[in-house]
């Protein structure tokens, strides 16, 4: 994942339409910062949900497997944020 090229990022849901708002962000730009905040909040919520499911200990393997793709996507996004921050130092 290159941190020097613009990329399409989620900014969350548009409250008026309920549709996902996407933007092409540039490193260090305002939209990139908004996308970073959204990604980190979404990852934090996902961690809480998965943690609660694991703590309950009643989920089937299929139910747990459903979390793999969202967790991978969130982790990939967070790693991208950290890499971009490191590149700017």
C-alpha cells in the first residue's frame, strides 16, 4: 500500500441519504484525517463487538468466521494509517 498516492477512503455514512461517503484522499490532507478518524472509530467498535462475542463464548465457528473479513479490513486500514504517519515523520 503506497502512502504517496491518492486513494479512495470511507468518511462514514451521509446522514441525509444513509449512503457511504467516499473521498479520494491525499497524504496529509484534511479528508485523509477525516477518513483516519472514521477508520479508527469503526475499528474500535468492531473490537468491542468481537470482544463481547468472544467473552460470551456461545458463538459458532461460522459466526466467528464472519468476523474474519471485517477484522482483516480494519487491521489493514489501521496499519495503513500507522504507515502514513511514520512516513510523515
